[in-house]
C-alpha cells in the first residue's frame, strides 16, 4: 500500500504522519521538488533567462524593453512600494527587489506611474518559499504585466539592468524551464516522521509532488491553476482542464507508478522486495532549504527507478526505529539476493548522524560476497551504543 505522508505545517513536527501512512509494511511518501516550471524566456545580451508571468497577463507577441533596475534610482526604496512622480522608466522592464511591504498591485501601479512597461520581480534575500521555487506572481489585477524570476536569475539580471543600457526581449512562447537549484528539495509542508508510533520510521520515500502538471476539473478547482498562465480574457473557465498541483497526494502516484514498473519488470518479487529495492537505491541527497534533509523528512530519499529496477539485494526490514534507545539497542535483519545467480560483492558501512554513537555489525563482514549470502539469505544484527551520546 502506497500512502501520502500528509501535508502539515509542522506545529507538531515529528508527530504529523498518521494512519494509514503509519503502516509499517506500506510506503509513506514525502513531497520533493523537480525544478520544472512553465514560463517565458527573456533574452538579454544574447543569453536566455526563464521568467514567469502573473496569472492575468499574457504577452501575445514578443516584446522589447529597456532593462532597468529600481535600485539604480532609489537604492533605499527598491521594493517598489514608493510612488514616483516622473516618467523615469519610459517603456522599461523594471526590476524590483520585492519584500512584501506592499501588494504587487501597488508595485505595478507605482512602476506604471514612472513610465514603466512591465515589472520584473526578484528577491535578493532567500526566505520562505523563495528557497524552493522562483518567484511566480499570484493572480492579481495588475495595471501592467508582472513577471517573476528566481533569486539566482534576479541577481544575474540585476548586474545587466543597473546600467539601464541593455535591451531585454521577451519571447511570448510558453515552455518548460528546469532550474537546477530547485531540484530535489523538500517541500516545507511535507509531513515529517518518525510518526506517532516511535517504533516505526516514516516517511519511507520521497517523490516529486510540487507543481505537478495534472488534469483538474473546472467544477472543483477555481480559475488560476493553468500551467501556462494564459490570460483569463482568452480562456473560459470550462476550458481549464490542466493545472499545477502540489502535495504529498501528487508525490504518491509517482511512487505507486514506480511500484508498478518494478512489479512488471520483476513479477516474482514480493511486496517486501519491491519496497526494499525502492528504499535501498533512493537518492538521499535531498535538501531542506540549504541543509541536507534528515530521514525524518525525506525517508530513504527520492525514488530512483532506474537503480531500483537493478537492485541486487533485498532486506527483510528497510528501517530501524526505537523510542527508547537509552544506552544502546539492537536490531536484527536479513539480507537476500534478488538474483541468486548473480556474482557480486558489496562493502558494508554504518554511519550515524551523531558521531558519538558507535555501531557494531554481527553476522556479516564489512566486505561481503554474494556466495556468503547464498540462496537462503544471511541474518545479521546491528548494535548501536548510545551511552556517550546526548539526546
């Protein structure tokens, strides 16, 4: 059984995963990012940059602007919240370092009053949702078009905009952009483990569940979910059949699909073997902001289907947990060959986040060969000495 880990703002962090995701034999899935966003392209000095429009403005033709920065005129009021009395930005795409001190509607009005033709919003400080996605303007009644960019793109364009001498060409074509800095990050609302039962470690895995392109019903979802930010003047409500959805409920189908692929490729594999293949081969280099996410956030890591299909080993138990490991605790497990005819070898290493915790393995060596596991598998024990570790 594959279940969504849940979406929680972590008022009770560490106890937010509830049943049925709590089932030990099942797979509880957390929500990560894939870094793909839909938008347009801005070309400056022969280089292309991804930009993202507000929901109610869509440029039907390519447009050319003078690229300008509000900071070059008003360094102490570059958030766009201060009105201007003269047309200092005549037909310019004006960069604004937005800090939520006023509404984007006010920013657009202030830039227009200064002669600006459009607004380009970035955030030089990384905080809130800006750490996991580019700035995408929400639906609003903007008097001129408003576009957003990532912090990285904004800082790069700022250098070009400061002189006020560069021309920016906005391509009206919508396309998918992948921003590498936003790949494999935890969504901050993904529920965390271990869960209400400290003897069971959850979540098990992570999968992309942020801004997933999905079918949706116009009878249920309000307007504004279009992935291509098409103007509401050109699309009727009943025409909205696709949208970008976010949540562990969008990550869970990715995991369910991975299970189906493994079962198709290996019809003789048990449920336990499939879960073991997914968890033992997952990519665990997932970030929470700028730090590496702990297993309580990402589980074993983000699903890597290609590696899971080729998993050579299977484990009877994919994780260990104890709510009372005071002084020390021990766990038993069994490792088996997924393909008993394979000839291979593996190195075994145990590492704890707390360096004061010491580990000992009994039953297997630090270097093990397939013939040592054999057709019947090999049983081993893990002993953790926590006597020197502080809680």
